[in-house]
């Protein structure tokens, strides 16, 4: 049982480049979400999904897109990377209603 | 607005002494409260939660938390700290406006336990 798997673990981009952070879970969780972690600011919610085909915006959605074509996968796309998107990104999932999130190990992104 | 505050950036404790990591919250309705721990270069791990019932909640690794409705606090405690408890601790509250499992996190408190 792998839990929540994020790839890549590290990535360096130049301003304006695009990329996708991958997130996959094998626990059949309906709810999936993306957070970014910045020093002194805790974790802020970017986007979330309550099931395949359903996504919604969180607190800081600008510059990011998501899709949920399957229960298992929830990729996060950066359309045109900016230095302000330098951060550590965490994917998390849970069964609906259970409230406890299971987190991936994180993806550290640097935008130059 | 709903929010979580962790007033201390860092807490320093000697091994064997009791520890407290503070958390206060602001939320409409009944709060669903959580503590998570993050070890270096790892994702967050769930420690404990308060939904309803007994105000003293016991969780993983010997941690417990006390819910105080009048003070809107949910402080994390442990009777005897271990060096291995050194990590970053996050308090979180469920976003009651959004439903589902959306959590609002505090900024985090770094716990340093010294031998």
C-alpha cells in the first residue's frame, strides 16, 4: 500500500515554463487536494476535488490548474511558472467525511 | 473569517520535561480540530483530532490535546518530551464554510527537544 505518491520530488523551472506535478493515491479516497507550504505561512489550499470529474478552487488557485479524470490521480499544472510559485507542494487525500488527510512526501519546486 | 493561530514560532524543551504547543482558533459553529506533525523532508502525519466528546484527546506517540471552548484553544501536550519529538507541528481546523475535508492550517511551530 503506497498511500499518496507525488512526483517529481524536486524540480527547477525557469520563469514562464509550464509543468505538471503528479499525485496518485491507491486508497480509493474520494477527496484529494493540493496545498503549498511556505515559511511562516503554514499550508494553503490551492485546489481540491471531491470525486472524479469534480474540482474546485481553494485559497490560492491563481496560476494553477487541476483535473480529476480518475479517482486515483489528481495532477497540478503550472501554466506559466513565476518565482512566487517557488514552494513545497503537498498532495493530500481522504475518504469523504473522514476528515483526516493522508499526505504525500511533497514536491519542492524552484522557479528562477 | 475562520483562522488558526499558533503564537510561537519555536518551542524549546529539555528531554524528559513536559511540552506544550499552543493553538487558538476562530471558526463559526462547532470546531473540528486537528494536530499534524512534519518531520524533515517528509509530508505531514496525523497526530490527533477533536470532533466532539471528551475535551482531552489522546493521539499518537504519547501526545494529547486539550480542547477549551471558552478560550477557543486546542493546545498540544506531552508529559515527557523525547529528542525524537523534534519536528514542525501544525494545528488545523476544518473549514466549516466549504464542508468536506478542507482544512485551514496554522503557520506551524517548530519543537526542539534538547538532550
